[in-house]
C-alpha cells in the first residue's frame, strides 16, 4: 500500500473527488544488517462526494482490492481476534524496475466521533517490506442533501532496496501515487452509483 500507482479518469457525473493534497512525504535510506532499506512515509487527504458509510464500504471490501488498486495482484481476508487479517501480493513495475511484496496486515476498524477509522499494522511479511502501518480516517463534512467525506490516508513502511535508484523513484512518485488511492476509492463509488438501477 505505500506506493500503489492507479491511473484514473474521473467522470464529471456521479461521485466526485475534490483536490487531493499531499500533506507529508518522506523517503530515506537506512542500512540494516548490510542491506539497504528505503523508509517511506506519506500522508494525503481530500474530499469525496459520498457519505462515510459508502467510503468505508469500499475500503473494507478487501477481496475487491485487486479491482480497485491495480498494483494489488491478489488479496484475501480472514477474520482474526477483533480484526481482519488481509494478505496481499503487490507488484510494482516502473521504468523497468519491478518489485513484488507479499505481506499480511492486521486491519482494525472503529467508529470515531467524526466518522470512521481503519488502521493496519504488519502481521507477516516475505522480507521485502517491513514495519508496514497506516490508516484511513473518514470525517463526515456533509449534509443529508450533499454528502461529503474528508478522507485522510497515512502509510509508513520500509522497502528492501532491490534496484539502483529505487529511492529516487519513490521520491519522485510517492506523493502522486498515494493521492491516487483516494481517487481510486472515489472512482469505485462513482462506478457503483452509476450502475444502480433508477
């Protein structure tokens, strides 16, 4: 999840998404046991013209992640103790640099005074990614006549360096590709809304 790329065309009708902003991006390299790791952290936020329940339904539809987020090759979820265990295979191929990460995260959702929070922490990894954590925060800023959810997305992880210049690519694309996650959720809601019979 830390650097998914999603190519989108947002329609002018249905559910919209306002300007999504990059609140924070950091990319650093750290040596651990003679291996280089890229430490990445990103926070983005922006509005989706839908109520928090609709947004929460999309981000909790774990088995549909490959259809929503193209870099997720497969995803499966199973119930754990007061959580869901989400296993994913992520494939990122940029400028001939290909990285495959397999991991399981513990997903825990909870209501907040303003809306909803879905957080995750790493449960298992194949060794190519480490310290994976983050959250979706949904804040209801709409009215019954005009639904609006302010969506904040935060992710942090360490990715094993497997190619020269990997940290530079992450510095160039991390903010935009993280923003694309919110756009992908809005797009999924728009498609579902337009598919409903009148």
